[in-house]
């Protein structure tokens, strides 16, 4: 830009010189070229003289007085020393580390400390220690364009477009929250309690946990937030609220300053006993590592706790650093106490190395380090803050890009960034505190999820997301038990579960209120009470009636009240339908009950033609046709070889008819002698056996069992008719018939009581009633127990069951389902059913609806098989006869017809051949062959005696004349 401005100034000056002195333009442009060449030469010399700076200032902002800060200080200093001693990274350039104490460990008061570092012309700052501080000073980093590298500020929201110069060199809390969500889902828990510090880091971390749990259909049921400066009394008050909550899975998201204080207070409240699940984020593993070894009292406070530790693969670089670390901290341990080793120390070391590699790439790209005044701060020069001392790092964006382009192998393993500017391959160890120490029960990585194998061994293998592959080692839970905690209890708040129960107008055998009390009785109530008694815990509940008692309430409305929180569950005759399962969770069905059709029936009167009833007209016609067809086929196959199938035409027609229909009773006199005929007959007799048996069974049922008749044949006939249909008021049958079956709503008539339904059926569609009544089978069984003039028509056209309804993901629904299955296995469910629903059967229960006539659809396979066999037999027979004809029958044509090409003559000859008995044809053919042989032998003996005579002129003339008169005569030719 400066060069362009200089060119413009030179040209402008030369133009003025031309006007003043009168020089021509050629000389002016020559003067411009000389000036520009000197300028470019000067700029090139400046570029050649550019050298990489000898010292680069970097800052570090931590609370170095604490144990964690002291450890970080040693790690950063060691990394700077190693970089400065390695000329392969920055060559002769040295890193100058500026340590700044973050004494307040708070956001606002840390501003002055970071400003002190910024005034030293630092190109990057390592830190801060907490996410709260990072949220504040990240704005300063943005303004000054100084990259802020932090491995301990892990708030997920810091990585956003709002803070482009905040660069995380550790793994975000988003990943540990994902690991915790997978852990919770692995053990089947649905609700967790979040206990956290109410600051930026705590709120945002728990927000990420809630999102990850929601992805797995889990949730945070209670958020227990505490102030960063909370006293023991305040923490205890919050823990008491947690103890009164339903969930027993507690996730702690604190910082290392809190150490193990919460666990000690929880133990005093009895919250570290059996049934609780405590999961700590990475803060807890950091405390365990830094404070190791812990006293026995502190270890007793955290028995059975789960925590997550950042996983770093084992390597030679890591082992060398750990060995070096012991030497570095040995002298300081005597002064300030022992320094524990945490994975964050490794990330502190790699952060310096990553910055060094980024600076090396930065300089190799031709960048230099320059600072300029911030115009936004120039207006504040007169104040006492001296903000004019702050300068903008001009090449900050370039260095930021170089940092994200680092790809190295450090003590933490491979160190590189993904496209979303996060460190690649986040992974954690899952730690279970046991006895005097802890053990690893598995790993988690964003590549493979939960696993008992180290993540770095799985990166080269295909991803396996099956639930069976997500395994962990056994866990010892609080209370020193390996039994998986249920994860929830009923709240100790004294609140009873409000269980909605429908107040039915009819069928009180299922649900009915007990007069003078607020209790209910019936089949559904007894099943619920028996299932609750099987649970390993007490269920505080109360029944709340739903409905006005005048009309049956809608079960769908009752279920919908659960979603609004009016009810905590619903017990009663509630069918499990698709619409309702979208709103709540149901237990295992405790009774099967689909929709059925009930219609009036009357006795079917017998008549003289009852013997024709088993088959439909089409079945009779096809069967008769096949009798004739098979008889004709057998006649064709037997006609040339069997005398029983020969004779005058009238006799042969009678034979075909007799043979055909006599096979029905297996009384045919004619024997079959051909192989093809026998094959066809065997298959046909098999068909006749099946048809006869079916006919006999159907006719027996018609004549011996009392038959009932109804014009309604099932739901299909109702759909095709226009008659009104009854249904129970409040039943889901109405919506099903309208939406699924397609019946017009105007045809549906609501009926409240069984008496109304019976009267409507008796009146019929033409008397102001209904043609059929549709309800669930469980109701219909009671309805028909005392009403013998109605019956179920057809089959159930839905497959539903009844269950108890609870809110989505309710653990009570799962436990009650297990109890219902146990009741079904031990017979309790059947005993309850017999107690309430076993009624004396109607006397007409032995009757049957009109037997359906057997139609062709049930037998077409048999007829197809028989027809195919006949076709194959006829085809083989035709081939055989054709071969015999060309072999034996072609010589039988008259001499006058042999030279003719008439097809009719050959057809007559072929049909005559087919009609002739095969034995006669073969004997005649054999006789002719013998005659030919005898004739040829007699001709051969006379050939020699007649040879001389044949050569004489009279004989030649005779043969010539004879040939002219009879062209077919061959005697002369043969003799010649």
C-alpha cells in the first residue's frame, strides 16, 4: 500500500515539474522509472535484511500459589526450556515466558493482570485457569488480536464465533458430558440430578449435559445449583432438596477448589448409601490425582463414586516426561507440599510445544511480529488507566491460523485440530473409586463410545455402534454393592401419585367405584394392586376418578391429562393404541382385547337341497368339468392299448362318462394298462380323495350342528353397506372406524349401556336401531354371556391390549411390566380374570354360524396339479404316437395319395392310425416286412435267368411301352 502511494506521489510531482520547467513527457517518464527502480531496489534490500526475532514474548496467567497452578508452572517452564534448547523448532529464536499471577481467580479482577501481560508485547497468552476468567479476558484477546491458549478453561460455549482468539488446547467439557450421557443410558437410567456451581462453567456444562441426555431420551429432572462462595450450610440445604427428589443418579460438575467437600456433607446426610449413583466430571479425577494419596477418611467419603479422567495414550515421550517430572517437582515438594500429576499437566506441556510449532510455521511464511496502537483506545489517553499502552498484535490472525494448523505428536499423543477447531480424538478413562484407590472400568471416546479397550486401539477398526459392543467392567456402587442401583425412588415429599381411574357407566366388572369410599374395585384395579405388591418398593398413590358417571369418559382424554401433569398415571380398561402411545408409556398388556363385530343371528332352516350346500356353484362346475376332462384323457391314453376303452362310438362315450364319475366312489371297472394312464389316474384319485373328504366334513357339520344365520359376514360387509353401526360411547372404536376403516361418521351411533346396544340390535337398521355393534372383545364376552340371540361375526380386526399408562420414560411403567409378566407366569393374572370375568356361558354357545361354503380358492392348487399332469401325459403320448406313425403307418397311404401333398389325406391316415389298436399295427407292420424280405429273395434268384431275355429288343420295346402307359409300374426297372 505504501508503495502504491509513493508511485502516485512521484507521478504527481513529475507532472508538476513538467508544467514548471517545460520538460517534455519522455524525459518525465524516464525520471519516474529511475525513481521507481531505486524504490523497488530499496524495498528488496529491506526484505533481504528481515530476520526472525531473537526473542518472542509469551505470557502465562494462572493462580501459581495453588497446587494446580504450581504444577502448571513447572510444566510450562520445562516446555519453554526444552523448546529453547531445540534449534530444530525455532532455530535461534527463544521463547521468553512472562508469568502473571491470577491472584483473584475471578473474572473481573483478573482483567488488570491480563492487561499487565498484554503491555509486554506478548504474541500469545497461555491460560487462564478457569472458564469464568476466560469469558472476561477473551474479549481483551479479541480486541488485541492476541491468541489465548487454554487447556483448563473447558466451558463448551467458549468455542464460538464470539471468541475467535480463544483457542482450547484441551478437550471441551462437551465431550465429558457426552460420555456421562452414554454412561447413564448404558445403565438404563432416564432421570439424573445435576449438582453444579452456578457460574459460567457450571451452567454451560450442565446445559450441554441436558442436550446430550435428551438425544438419548433421558433428562435432567432437577438442577441443584450452588453459589461459588456457598457455605457448608447452604450446600447442605441444596443436598437436602436432592435427597427429597425422585432421581438417585447425581452428576457433580464443580471445580477443583471445592475438592471433596460436597461428598463429606452428602455422607453426613446418608446420601452415600445403597441406591445412590454419584458421577463426577473431570474435576474429581483431577482432585484425586493432585491430592494423591488421600487420607482414609476422605476415601471413605467417595466410595463407589464414578469419575472421568482425560485419556492420554502411553508413549515413550510420555514416559520420559513423567520421569523428568519427578525430578522437577522433587525440590518444590519439600516447600509447598507434594505435587500430584494430572493429564492436564501433559496438556500444559504440549500447549507450549504447539505454540512453538505454530510460531515456526508463522515465521517460515514470511510473517513478522509488529504491534500498532489501538485507535479505539486513543480517546482514553488522558485517564489514569494508561490503556494507551496496549497495542494490537497485527499478525495475530496469521498466528491463530498457524496454531490451528499444528499437527504434531506430543506427550498427550497425536496433537491436531479438526475442521471445527477442536482437538481431535477426545477420550476419557472411566474411574470407579474402590477401597483405598480406584480402578478403570472402561473407556469412552467420540469414535467408539463406551468400551473396555483403550480408544487408540480402536481407531483403525470400523465403528461398531451396536449396544452389545458397549461394555464396561463391573462397578462397585455406593454401599459397597455390585447390584446396579434402580436410579430412582418415590420422592420423600409426602406427595401421593395421582392415578386417574375412568368412571364407567357400564361393565362394572372391570372398574367401578366402591360406594361410600374413594376406592375402586374391579378386574383392572385388582391387577394393578397385585402388580404393585410385587414391586420391591412402596408406591404412594391415590385413585382420582375421571368422568361424570353419566357417560363413559374418553380414555384418550384421560391419557392426555397425564401429559399435562394433572395425573401421574392412569389405571383402568385403557386400550393401547398408536395415538395414545405417542403421548405416554404403557405397561405390558395384562389382557388382550381387539375390536369385534356383534350382530343378531337366527337359526338357519334346513332344506331338500342341503346336500349341495358344501360347495359353491363355481366349485361344483369346475369339479364336474374335471371329472369329464380326466375321463377323456384316460380314454385317449388307453384307447390303443386297452380293450375296455375300445368299441363302437356310443359305447366309448358311455365308457368315458362312466369311468369319469365312477372314480368319485373308486368303483370304476375298467383297468388302466398304460403307464401314462396310471399316472394320471393316481393323481386324479388323490384329488378326488381330498374333495370327497372336504365335502363329507362340511355336509356333516351342516346336518348335525345347529346353524345360525346372519346377513352380516364381518367388517367387510359393514364397510360396503349403508346401515348404521353402534359403538360404545368413549371407546376408541369411533376414531378407528372413521380414520382406518373409512366408515362415514354419520353411520356411527354411540351407545352407553349394554341394554341400549341390545335394544338397538333387536330393532335393526330399518326400525331405528343398528345393523351391528362394535366393541372390544373383553366387553363383548360379558355382553354375550346373557344374550344368546347375538354373536360375534368374523374375526378380531384389531390386535390391541389393555395396559396402565404413565408419563414418557417413567421407570414405574417398566417395573410394573415386569410384575405383570411375573403374574402371568405364576397364574395370578388368570385367577384374577376368573374372579371377575368368568360367567356362565349362553346355552347357544355350542351353535355355529352358517358354515361357509367351500369355494374354488381352497382347491385350485389340486386342480392345477391334476391339469398339469394330464397335459404332460398327453404331450408324451402324442410324441410316441407320432413316432409310431412315421415308423409303421406311412406305408399305408394309397399309392395314388403318396405323391400327393394333401394334408387332409395325411390327417385322415394319422387319425385312422391312432384309432387302430397298437398291437394290430405292430403285427401288420411285421407281416409286411416279412413279405418284403421274401419277395426280394425270390427276385434275386431269377435275376440271372432273365438277364439275357431282358437285353433282347422285344423285351426292351415292351418295357418302354409299359413305362409310357403306367408310370407307377416298376417291374421292368427292377428287373433291369
